[in-house]
């Protein structure tokens, strides 16, 4: 059965909170971690993008998650993924700079119950093989991005 009952008289936010509590209890009972993928709201679709600098306004935040209060409250870690190239190809396809830019996927730590937030890890995105490799822009990035992630 679904975790969220559509026949309930609860609000969507309340249903989400109950569902997150049930998932948390299930994870504890089974001794596992649960990774949930959530949808962001559509604010990015309403943003005017006229330049490469405008693309930074599309970077996700915790408030961009649908029903973010329930999800963020129960989550231990929330990561946001952002690929500037995706939006450059979508909104600025006439700019040569957009065509030539590297496809870097940023992993932003939006919430971390046991550590710092705001850290950003960069990976080179290869859409053909759906693979990411650490993007080593500097010595600092090289130390942070130590492992390769394949999906």
C-alpha cells in the first residue's frame, strides 16, 4: 500500500509528515537507510533567464522541495543536484558560451543533521553513459572529490 492515503481527511503536508514518520520507523526496524527522491516545485520555470549569471538563480534550495516542511523535518540529509549546462542549453542556446561550457553537476548539501551545510561537490556529468566523475578544478576540489560515482 502507499504511505500516503488519498482517502484520508488529512492535508497533504500532514499526510507527508505521517508518511515520513512511517518510513523512519521502517528504516529503524529493518536497520537500513532509505533514500527518497523528491520533486522540486516549478519556480525555475517562472524565472527569467537572460544571461549566464541568471542561471545561478535556478540553483535549488530546501524551500524548493514540494511539501518541504514535512520532508526536511524528518530527513537527516538533503542533497540538491544542479546542472547549469542543462538550463543554459534550455534558455541560452543561442550563446556560444552556453554551448561550450562543461556539464558540471553540483551536489549541494542543503541539510545535514550531523554536519555542515552549504558544501558543494562538483562532478563532471556524462549524460550519454549517465556517469559522473569528480571535477578537479583546484587542489581543494581534488581533496574533497575523492571517489567516482557511477549510476
